[in-house]
């Protein structure tokens, strides 16, 4: 796997709001890029399965992992994790207070990838925003609670 020489992540500078798996990949990205395809597929499936509160079946899981399979997908999966850098969110955070459009933040109360506290921080930073948390729901709210998400969005866009 060819990666930039100026590595944006160094040990001791973890991204505070991402799942620990990110930190591990960032520190060992070259190894992950060379992993046999069947092991990579099993890891990506386990990773994505952790994004829901209700376990996903194979049919539901398929579209989430398919783009990350094959040689190109495997490289892209680890590259996007490697390139994740807090400076990108840090750059825009001061601008949240300028948002003048209606904003609704939907967050799963059981999100293990990005803690619900981040949703509250977004809500606090965006004037007039709405924060809707969904119980028994993790990162992929659309899978855990599709009817609730659809109802929240319908009500939001109708108002």
C-alpha cells in the first residue's frame, strides 16, 4: 500500500472521537493493506456489524461491505481510515455557529463508533438545531430504527 510520507497520525495523537479500531489501523496501515482478502472481508464484516444495535443479517450487511472488497476496495478501506484526521473537523467547528438553516441531528443512543456526547456537542454548537436521539440504536440508525428515522425526517422536512 502506497501512503503519503507526511503521515497525519502519529502515536500519541489519537483522534478522540473515533472507534479504537481506527487508531490501530492508522498505526499499522501497511499490514492491513497486505492482509489476505478472506481475512480482510471477515474484519470488515465484523467492523460494520458493530455499527448496529440489532445484529445485521447477511443480506443487510452485503451492501455495506461490498464496496470495501477486492484489491481496490481493500486498499480504499484502509486508506480512508489512515487519512482520517481531526484537523478536518477542527477546521469547520468554529463555523457551526454561523449555520442559519434548520438542522436536525439524529443520533443512536448506543452508538459505539462516535459517542452520543458528540451529537450533543454538535447540537450545542449549531444555533437552533434539534437533537433527536433514538434508544436501542447505534451508528447505523437507518438499520436499527428505519421507521423512527423516516418519521423524524418526514416531520423535519415537512415543517
